[in-house]
C-alpha cells in the first residue's frame, strides 16, 4: 500500500468518527421518541452531510464536481442506508438486541462498504 493511502485511511477514520458521533448522537437523542430503527435512520441522514463534506474536500481531496460526486455519493449512501436499516431491523426488532450493540455492529460494517465504493468510484477523477 502506498504511503499516501495510509494518510487517506487516517483521514477516512477521522471523518468516519465524526460521522459516527453525529449518527449516534442524533440516534440516542431520538430513540425513546421514535424507536431504534427510525432514530437510527434520522441519525444516519444527519451524518451523510458531515461525511460527504469531509470525504470530498479532505479525505479523497476530489476534483470531481459536486454534481457528479454528490450523485455517486448518494448512491453509495443509499446502499449503506439499506444495510444500516436491515442490520437495525434484524438486530433490534427481530432479535430484540439492545440499540447500542446493534448500532455498533452496523457502524463497523458500513464504513468498509463506503470506503471501498467511494475510493474506487465516487471521488475518483
């Protein structure tokens, strides 16, 4: 792996951490009122804004215009949103797992999917 890739992975980790804090913060704030699946969905949507801005400008330092990159990012985000929703539904609703544990599982799976797709398709110029 080239040295530049390590820097990008570090930046991706930092941006992912900030996105996860946004996701969890909103989710925990709303879980009692909306239930785990809807609260997590709202948190996920809030984290999308944080994630896109950081990934476009800082992580991948993309020259791709926001129109093209934004559409691709939303396609990747839709795939991640679907994965998050399925994990939360199965884990919390079907299996009755605690919200925090189930959300933690989703937060581990989703970044791997996002990085693979965004680094190879969304932000490549």
